[in-house]
C-alpha cells in the first residue's frame, strides 16, 4: 500500500473534525439567538429597523454557509466547496457593511443609549470583532491552496462570532436586572465560553499532530487579548471620539 493511500484516512479524519466543529458553531448560533431573535421573530414580537433583520440573517447565514462548506469538504465534494466558496468573500463584505450600519443606527438613536449594546462605548465591541473576523476570512481566502491553513482560519473566524449568541442567554442564566453586571462571572462568562471553544481545535491539533498550528498559536491569543482589553478601550477618549465620527456617517 502506498504512503498516499495510508495518509487518506488521516486527512479524512481531520476534515471530519472540522465538519463536527461547523455543526457545533451552527448549533451555538441557533440556540444562542433563540430567546432574542428567532422566538420573537416567530411570534411577531421582534420589531426593529430593517437593518437589524438583515444583520441577524447575514450573521446566522454565515454559520450555515460555513457548516455547508465544511460538510462538502468532509464528503470530498471539492468542486462544490470551491464553487460556493466564492460566496464567502461576498458574505464577509456584506457582514462588515451590516455591522457598521447597525452601529451607526444605534449611535443615532434618540435618546442616546448610555451604556451596554447600542452605546458609544459598546460600539468598540462590534467594530473590533468584525475587524478580527474580516482579517481571518481575508487570510483564509488568500490561502485556499494551503488547506491546513485555510480551514483553520475559517474555523477561527467563525468561532470569533460565537460570544454574541452565547451572551444572549445572560438574562436567562443571571436574571433580568437594571444596572451593571453584579459579578465578574456575569460580566465575562460569555467571553470565557468563546475562548473555551477556541481551545477545542487547539487541543485537537496537539492530540492528533503533536503540535499546535501557528494559526491558533497566533490567532487565539490575539482574540483573547481583544476580549479582555475591551473595558480598557471602550471608554478611552480616542475611541469615544472615533465613535462620534462613526455616528455622523449616518448624516
């Protein structure tokens, strides 16, 4: 038996891991947005400007798209994966535009939102996350011929979006209340959960290859630092001035 024939099961096993991870990402997105988007939408209780519908559908659509791409790759349907992969660039561009549209819409609400989602401070969360996501997707599209790099970057990009759906369960877990978070766990549990999800492919790399890809060694720490430094940036004069400039993009 040739070395190529021996290697095929190992490659297939690695691809099936990424297919499982894509299903996990899709599951987190569905369950996460259930209490604040899908159920209110089904009940006719989600009343927002059209840009919020488009934003939500685009971001959920990305997880479904990523899942389909991973399953096609795992099934050996390389042609379908490549042909539909062109849609990834358009998806990513539309997602960036939708984030900025939502940020501008929120910043121009009257009266202004003083804290939390929709505030000038929180806009840093939206902007920094979409920048991280776009960089990962851009690098992945530049490395389509390097499968091991490409699929890791795409997974990293998708995992970076999951703290948003996870955070939607804060009210269910901690109860509804006004004011700031009452504990460190309440303020950071969804970010800790997102970082924990990124540990799964890192552990998988170590167990199956005896080393961790540089994609994760560089990308995961950058993501963790970004999350942990949000409070240091979002109230800084530099960011608040930037948010004010973004606000005026709406006219």
